[in-house]
C-alpha cells in the first residue's frame, strides 16, 4: 500500500425526507438549523456515519459508538490499553508521543483518516494526531421547514410511577430538504499518518453508502439518501487548484419555489481545466 500521493477534493449531495438528520441536544433535539433557517448536519455526525460504514466494511476503528461497537471495550482507554505496546507507553513516564501516534495510525483507520486526541486520566502521555481527511458541515440548499409532532408514552417506565402512562413528548422532523457537504484529503498530513491511496478509496465507498445500516426512529430506512458523490483527484500533492475553487465548481439550485424532491433541483458542475471529476451515484 502506497501513501496518498495526490490531493483529493470531494462533495456529496444528499436528501432528507420526513426525518431528523441531526438533532441539536441544546434545542430539544430539533433538527440543526442556522440563524438564516438553513438546515445543518455537523461534521462530527458525518464522520460518525463514515466510521460506522468503515466498521461495516471490516476496518479497524478506534472511536466506536456504543450501539455499533464490535468489541467488549467500554471506553477509548480500554481499547487503547488492549494494544500491548500502547498500554506500556501510556503507563510509562517518558514515552515518545511520535511513536505512540505512529502505532495508533497503523492500528486504526479512523485515527489515520480524521486524527485523534489521546489524553487519558492517569497517564503522563498526551498525543494529538491531525488527520488528512477534513469535512465541512452539511448545509441545506434552501431553508428547511421543521415539523414538530406531540407524542405520548403508552406505558409507564417503572412500576408505581406517579406520572400517567400518557406522558407527553415531542418529535421533530424535516419534511424534505437537499443538503450539500464538501471535504478534502491533504497529502502532507497523509504522509504523517500513513493514509494510503487504498484508504482514500474506502472513504469514497463509505460516502456512496453513507446511510446504509444507519436507521433509527428519527431516521427510518430510506428517509436519508445520498444522490451524488463528486470526487476530484488532482495530479500533484498540492493540487492544481485550491479546495475552495474546486468546491465552488459545484452549484445546486432549486428549479421551483417549493421543491419536494431531488428532481426539483438543478446541479451544475463547472469544468476546471486539467482536473477531471468522477461522478458517482449513491446506493
């Protein structure tokens, strides 16, 4: 496997239909929305989904969510301690941070992709890894309408609960919205973490299948869909164009005043001289 030797930019167009793509815990778990009314999905949520897809693909992942984890470790510290060399370094007084980072990057794909901070209570070692894969917050093309529905609980959680079984609650959703997010893969950081060309291909496949095996009560199966993935591979480490210019080459606009489906949007891709783009359909 060869270390990534050329810059990569990418963009993903996705749609949300009667689902909560990313609830805001500071706002009653309503779908995230900026001050102008546009919907948002945080970069952290997107990375979580990519990690889940890589895990489904058989990759070794360090930051596993409790509902998706495939091992018995209850914390990141336990998972790190399960590696004999890392455990020894975490307990040592003068361990090398660079050596620790190199081992962690080799062991876990998400560490060498997104980076990771290793700072655990009781250890003198604190390690920060910067990953080559950066992802922007996904933003809706148009302002979103949030529908809030009142729901009731039909049974008490515990016996002798003083509250009645019809306790009220709220559930929120986006009826329909098209979102766009962009990202890049930096070769200089790839060299430091050992991120390879094969790793980049796996990230691409994870983007295509981003919402597979991701259903929940807030996001039922089929309610979120990747429509297009745009993948630009430059011919050099620094790239022919800046990431900002590449990302601006893609423009998504509504064709009607009240779009109700992805077909109601027009996607325009402006050519960049000497830079080809691979366009892939979501699965």
